[in-house]
């Protein structure tokens, strides 16, 4: 029995099946955009821990910052004995907030926890209870974030009933036959049929849907939502958990639209591999909850705050915003070349800001008929080639590329060549 097989058997005996794993390999070590499994096999990492590693595995500056913090203290609970790294990180993010005026930031541990607290803050600030989200969106696995998530399988199966006062409208995707006009009409119908605007605390939207297929929220929609929110006293909350921190060529993806939200949720790549999340919002909104109403035992860990401060330094010093845009051009050029081939599974709708790139796998070239089975074959073939690759999408037929922004061109090119071979191998 191989080491990977041995660990898989141990996992099956020790860990509930609800924690599924994408691939039958087990990590031994990793550096930047490369990972080696327990049997010494090397992989190019195009998953980045699901968008956590924009600065790569074990960036030296992040590791150095963590080691320095470890020498002082590892935990006090910020609401018991506060500490400077939390305050400094909040100060820096407040200056970077994608809206005008004073901002405040609070930290948590996971993206779902940030989203839960954004809802709490919105309810406290507005005195209202309802929240509107979008089909295809993903916001987490806790009860409230499951309710907000616009995908039933596998996230909601067997876990109902969901919390009340959460409503969904369609997310506009041209390939799926849904326009911005359709979305706004559905929102108007929702206001007339199910929940009046005066009961809505927040509208929550991903600037680019992650699990939903890497579809960006059209600028036209975001502008309309901002107007609707202003008209009815609703808060616009943008989920930047997967899109944040340079992935799209902007620090936050919402900046591509010019629309200013009231709050954004953050996590994933902020910590460079260490667990941290947060909510950045307009100061008057963030101060709405009473003292003691927000917090968490591990929220804003000093270790993770130190890592996050180093991540922000790396983004600035290594010019990762520019790098994301250059990398995206390189990846899209290769994908467009692959799409012209007749000996690969048909791919279409190559899309994305910066280096947050997605594309769809379809059954027939020139028509949009999702092919989830071929997508599974592609990710499996990619692993055989030594490439860690993720799928997503409401029809499970999208491929998403989340290679660390610190990856050198040679590694990016190698990964794209492996992807090309996988797309050829998956053709039947």
C-alpha cells in the first residue's frame, strides 16, 4: 500500500465523509506555486488552497513575520487583552477600503464568520432583518451563510430548515440566459411579493462569483443595486472573500466597477495561509452593535494579523496588482489558443479580471451545453499530469485558475501546458 493510500484509509476511518477531498494525495511540503505529496511527487498548484495563497505557499516575508510574532505571544483573545498587530492591520485596511469616508475593520477567523457578522452588523445598523442574496453565490457553511448561499447541492442537503428572512434573486450570466434586466425584474417582484424594501437590512453579492463559476457581477447591476440600496436605506455588502487581495488586478474586485459598498467581507488570501477574516465597513455602520456584541475567542489571532501585515507588504513591494493583470493576459492567451484546437474537450467563455480566470467545458463546440462529466475527467487528468486544478459552477462545468500571483512565468507556463494535455486526455 502506498503512503497516499495508507493515509486515505486512515482518513476514512477517522474523519467524517462529509469532509470530502478533491484528490487522493496528501501534502508533505510546498513552496510558492509547487507542492510535493507524501510520495515525493511534485505538483504545480493552480488551486492555491482555494484562493488563499495569492502570495504563494510559505512566502519568506510571511513566515518571517509569523516567527517574529511567535517569539512574543500567540494568543490573548483581543477582547480580553488587545494587541498592536490587530490595531495596525485594521488601520491599514481602513485606508485601503473601497469607499469614501471613515472606515472601521473587525477581524474573525473564517470567511463564513465574517459573513455572519456582516449580517449582524447590517441588522444592528438598520433595525431590519431581511437579507437578499443571489443564486449561484457561495458565502459559507454555517447556518446563516448556508442560507445565503445560492446552491443546494452539496451545501444545503440534509441541513434544513434554513434561517428565515433570506431571499434569492437570479445572478445575471449571459451564457445561462439571464440578463441584468431579468435580475432587476426578479428583485422588483421579490419586493412586491415577499418582502418590502423597508424590511431589508442588506443586499449581499460577490463582486465575482467564486463557487458559482467565476462570473463577474456586471457593472450595470452593481450600479443599479447601489441606487436601489440608497433609495430604500438598504446596505450593500460585497463578499470579497475569494476575490480580495490582488487576485483580480485590484486589491478588491469591486473597484473595477467604481461602485462603493457599505461593507465588504474579507478572508482567504489576506492571511497568506494563516486563518483570518474580517469585515471592513463605513465607521458609523460598524459602530452600530453594542460593546460585546461582536468578537470571538480566536478572532483576529495575533499570528494571523502579523501574517496579514506581511501579505499587504508583499502585495505592494512585489507589485502583485500589476502581476495579476500580466498573468491574466498570459493565461487567457494560452486558453484562447487551446480553444481553437479540435482535439481537446470544447471550452468556451474564457473570462475574468486579472488572474481570477475561469472557463466552461461544454459538450459541443459553438453551443452552450454544460458537460460536468468531461469537467471531472479534466481535473482527474490534470492531477495525472501533476497539476492541482479546481472546478466550480452552478452546472459543475467551470474550471477556475487560482495560481499564486508570485509564481514565476516558467511555472505558470508549465501549469498551462499540463492543463492543455489534460484537456486533450479528457476528450472521448
